[in-house]
C-alpha cells in the first residue's frame, strides 16, 4: 500500500509534464532553434516577431532587372522585440546603382517603419498557428527629382494581415495588405494591393545548432493607375505575380536567405517595361 501511495505523486507529475509537452511542438526540424532563428517569409511582408528585448540587424541586397533598366538596392534593417507578441521594424534602403536608358542615380531611399502584433496564437504537439496585424509608414527620405527617382516623394501607409502554420517539417504562409501612397505636387501614384502565399519544407536541422530550409512563395501585387491633377496615366498600374524559390540557413545567432523572384504574370496597362528577374539575399544577426 505504501508503494502505491508513494508512486501516485510521480504519476501525477508525469501526466502534467506530458500535458505541457503536448501544448507545443518538439524542438526538432523548424523548431530546432529559438523563434528569432526559425524560418519565415522572404519576399512576403510581416511575421517579423522575435522575443522581448531581442534585437535583429540584417542587410538585404536587391537587384531588379528590366530590359535596358536595372536597380540595385541595399537595405539595412533593424527589428526590436517589444514583447513576445509585438515587434518594431525600421528599414533604410539605399539606391546603390539605379540605371535606365538615359540616366543613372544613387542615394537614400524612402525609410520604412513597421509595427506588428500577433493577436492570435495556438499550438499543440503537431504545429503552431499565428495570425498577425501589420501597420507600416514610409517616410519620403528618398528623392523624386532624381532620374531614376529613389523615392515616392510623399508619405505612404500600409495595413495588412498575415497567417502562418509551422510544423516540424512544413511551413505555410499567407498574407494580404494595402499600400496607400499620398499625393505629391498633384501626382497621386496608384494604390497597391498585395496577395501572397508560400509553402516551405525543412531540409535538414540539428536541435540547438542549425536549420536548413527551402521555401517557395507566390506573391501578387495589383497597382492602380497613377493620376496627375485628376488625369489618369494610361501607362501605369496593372497586375504582377512572381514565384520566388529561396533557401534559408540559420544558427543560434546568424541567419541567411537567398532567392530570386521570377515573374509568371505581368498584365501591365499601356506601354510599360517588364521585369526579367529579381534576385535578393539577406544576412543577419540576433542579439539577446
């Protein structure tokens, strides 16, 4: 009888531990590292949440190539964890080399500020779900007078939402948003509507050491026509859809991602130059 009684607390403790472990996936695959080092979207916006008081710094070179035009942008960014469910992001892009048929320019681009909050989270032993709200503001620190221009010349506002489900082996993402660009000297650039999705697979990982991961995103952006003092520009706006394969590698502190956006749909209004390809890379570090 004493043996049975003395074993009861151990059984209860074991049941509690088992219940707790079922509330979140195991530390394997995509969960082999802390939240800040786990894979996420590449071209898609949002899902930039890290732990409270953590800071991430990363830089993203972006090369956009058209026929007779190319644009190299280098964008340093910083993310700060306001809490485990909220973050603040600042991106300061630099136009390293913008070239069109007749001109060349460089300089500071428009600075982007973003806040993100996870208002829904759920996890069990198989997967973790998260839904976030994203709000952004782009300040006109670039120049609209340069040729090619390095900024919009006016404020723009962004609102969007994201969803992701991550399991040990898989990651699914979806997001949608609206970017509204304000007027500048009578010029009103078309609003931008974003629709994005992606599916990724863990390739190889080691708990507490590294994650190697592959992702394919399909990102669409519908842009309204530009207006100047009420007159519509027929050679503006349209629909662009890219497919973006990428690879992710992260360790306890460092992370890297490399991919290329390839247009699969370019339904552009009037006479507009079409994108050929758009390679992008990211390299960053996380501080606790």
